[in-house]
C-alpha cells in the first residue's frame, strides 16, 4: 500500500484533493490506521482516480461524477463524452487545449490497465550525485501545475550557470518535495562537479544514493508522464516493494521536439 503522499505523487494529484474525495465518499482509502488516522491506498485505486479526474475535467460536478461512477461508465463512453465536450469548447479552444490533452492522457492510461508493460521496470542502485539547482513551488503534482513551474526554472538555471562559468557535467535531474499544505517544492537541477560558493545564485546539493530504485523510462513530453508513473506504481506493489517517497526524473535526451524526450523515472523502494 502507499501513503496518501506517495499515492498523490503517483496519481499526479494533490493530497488535499484526495482528502476531499475521501470526505465525499468518491475515493475512500484502502486502509486508515486506527491509531494515527493516516490514510493508505492500493495501486488498483488509481483506476477510479483516473475516472474521477477525467469526468471532473469534462466539467461535471462531483455529485454528477459520483452518479456516473455508480453506473460503471466504460472507457468507450468516456471517449464519447470527450468528443461532445470538445465540440462545446470550440470557442475556447486555445485556452482549453491543455485540459483536453490531460483528459486524453488519463484515458490512454485507463486503456493500458490490465496489460501494462511491467518488463519495462528495472531495479538498480542509483549512485549519489551533485547538482546545481534552483527551486520554486507548484500547487500540486498535477502535470498541468508542474510544467509551467519547472520549464522556466531550467531556463533560469542554465542562464545562471553560464554567468557563473559553471558547465554541466551530466544529466538534468528534477526532484520534488511535498509540503504540509499539499503544494510541492520543485527542484530543477543538473549534474555538476563544482563546489558550493557564496557567489553562486543557485544551490549546490548532494543527492544521496538510492540503494534500491525501481526505474522506468518515459518517452515523450513530460506533459504525458502520468501513465508511466502509474505503470511504476502497479509494478512496485505487485512485486512486494514499498515506496520510500523519493522520486527523481533524469533527463536522458532533451531534443527540441519534446515528444522525442527520453526521461528515466527513479523511485526509491524497499522490501517488506
């Protein structure tokens, strides 16, 4: 099972949203610790979460979402709803295109349920690494919230490195830090060999090794990384591992066309 924080990251939603869905009876935790009150979820509950988000993003109220879920709406029916909604949004197509892409990404994830390519997951040790990084806050793990934050961060980071005469020595690595209010601190970093200096307008941090990391390669824009995270979540649970709540995104290839990006997702795990 996954803690509410880990489940929020793997499902690409906020902790506050999961608590709200629990209060409304839309998505109950699989287990609640009677002593601490901590909520825990199964990877299989990502399926219901996908449907809730897709229906909500179609403009339905949560009460309507609840009714449709009770009727066990199919993926084919959801696709039909998407087409109807697309017609209604033609006058606002520029502003709403990003939202429609998110819905379709969730649908693609649902279509892969039950036959996910778990052979893509590799367990390995990840050595320690030194990064130069800058950071900012995103509202949640939602790709729509992360993208507008992390992309400008990397532009700013490379400008600062150039001014400081510091050359990257390896890959770009993004990592995330949840906060008490449900927001996320986004760290945009790149491998370097330089030592910290008071004159730098960026941080030098040493990320520790990950003794056991479940890793998977995502190909394409990070706007569509949700399904890759969910493949990883299913694999971790099905193979008896437990998430340690530490995930990194390593940019292996970053050409101009974002659909050709290659990114390795690294999730720290343990057995038992």
